[in-house]
C-alpha cells in the first residue's frame, strides 16, 4: 500500500487503520443488518474530521508469558500453553482462576461405542512443541499462537485479543490421528454459586453440575447473580461441567463403525465474553451474533453504482444505493431476528419473511424498520403460510406484539 493513504467512512470522517503486508485493519461501525462504504484514497491533506492514518500502538502487550489488552490480563503457562489466569481489568476481578483454553485428551474404554461414551479415566498429556508467541499484531488486535502434539495428533491454538472489544477469541487448527480418544477444551471459571445454562434450538436449558455430557448448540453460560462468562463456538454440540471445570467437546473417535471417520484436518473457532449482571439470554445472544456473524468485506474499485431494475424492489431506481444503510432494524434488545428472507415455497421478490424470537420471557411490542414501505404486513405460521393481516399500508415502520418466548413469523409485502 502506498504511504500517505487515508480511509474515510460514509460521512467523510477519517478512520484510523493499520496497513499490513496484504491486509487493511480498522474498526467499523455498521448499521443493523446493513452495510457501510469506506473509501481508501491518497491523503489530500484536507477535508474530513477525526484522526488520520494508523492508530497508536501500545494497548496490546505480550511479554514474558503475560498478555494484556484494555479489557483483560492473561497469564500463560510456558510449559503447556494453557491460560493459568484471566482477569477482567475493568472490574478488577478474575474470570478464570485455573487452567483454561487447555487441551484435554481422554482415553475411552473398550466398551465405548459411537452411541455410548465411556471414559477410561486415563488422560494423555499433549507435549508443547512451539511455545506461545505473537504471530499477528496491529493496533486493533493481537494473535498469540502455540502448538502441541500427542503421539499422533497435532494441535495449533491461537488466541486473539482486541483493543476495542471486550472479548477473547480462540482458534484451533487440528490434525487429528488418535483413535479411541476424546479431545476437549477446558476452562475453569472463577465465579461462585455457579449457574450453568446452555443453548438449544430457539431456547436454552439449565444444566445441573456433574450431570455428564450435555447438548451445546452455540453457547454455554456459567455465572452467578452478579456476573458470568459466556463461551461461544461455531461447531461444537457437546460439553460437560464438573468440579467447577467446563469442558467443550472437540473431537471424539469411537472404535466401532468407522474408526478413522474423524481423522484429518479440523478447524474450530470459540470465544469467551464476560456478561455483567444476572443471566439474561438477550445479553448472551447479542455477543453470540457478533461472534458467529462477523461483517463481510468486499473490495471494489470506484464506480458510480446503480441498481439493475431486476425486480419491483429496485424498479425505476436509477441512483446508486446510499453509502450506508440498514435492511432491517429491531429496537428491543430482548427480541432477536432469526430469519429475514424470501418465502420458502415460492419466489416473490416483493415478499419478505421476518422471523422473530422473544428471548427473556417478557412479552413486548417491538418496533421494526424496513428500507421500503409495506403495502401489507401479515402474521404467518411456522410454514410461512399467511394467517392474518396485521396492517394494510403499514409503511416502513410497524409495531408487532410478541408474547414471552414466542417465535413470531411475519410476511411483509413491500410496495
């Protein structure tokens, strides 16, 4: 990248950025379910407000096994690569007080099958072959990696700290070759009077401690009445919690059926985020979406833009889209958007299915905003069949009622 470049947002304000060898890193504020245009151009030396060029470094530090961000302080074990301690620097309280982000390799008993888990009680230690070190750094993030091996398998762990996000992301790159074994990722939360809650499809369930392996779709929450920790993942479906220790199930290889079915390369993302106050599903859900659905980036050369007139949505529109915009906004924090799409059984460019879910058990009237006016808004069943017209000539803003824990399906027919 040429020196002297500047980055501006859709309002013309200058945005701090970091230019790597083949990357451009910056913090972006985006509208709800929307987009924003950023322009990278040679610095003209005039126009635009705010800071210019790269953000000052120094907020992310890694030295002698201690990593720090504005939000966290982490102590790494130089012999294992595990996290021995995680502190919330803003609260001055520990989040994890024992080995965390720790690889646990369990042997299974010969009685174990693909359907029945029977651990032998034996655990194998993975030997660290590459000590924790920084592999990527900018003023906005820092990535620390280490590598460990069993006799047959190899695991690379990456941990990402951010200067502007109160969250720690984890990545695993696994070459799995162990049979009759079960790999877990362990964490030791430091909260007392623990409450364990796990996600299910469109809901959650409280799990008693020591109840064995349980279903885990997207997240596990461990906390008390004052605070808690949410653990997110993008591909795990099991966990266990016993003796104050949480184990996220990564890979399991049973001896029956296909004993090498799980052999090969696996990649996994996980994350840890503190949640302030007593448990609320809405607070966990917001953090989950920021982890599971990161913004997509598309490079474009400068052009005038313009819509194609393929459907009624953009019919007669000659101008380009605005530099920033939202396709759907919901104003209630306890109401989540589960789907925003065309109907399943038929294609109708003027119809959009909006599926909502109330998260906290408090019925409410929410406010939805679309970029175009609606000629009709209908309540539908879960098969997306219209049931009852809620409003005609509803405009672009409407106010549906949603009951506690309800899954509400709407169909908006735009003008």
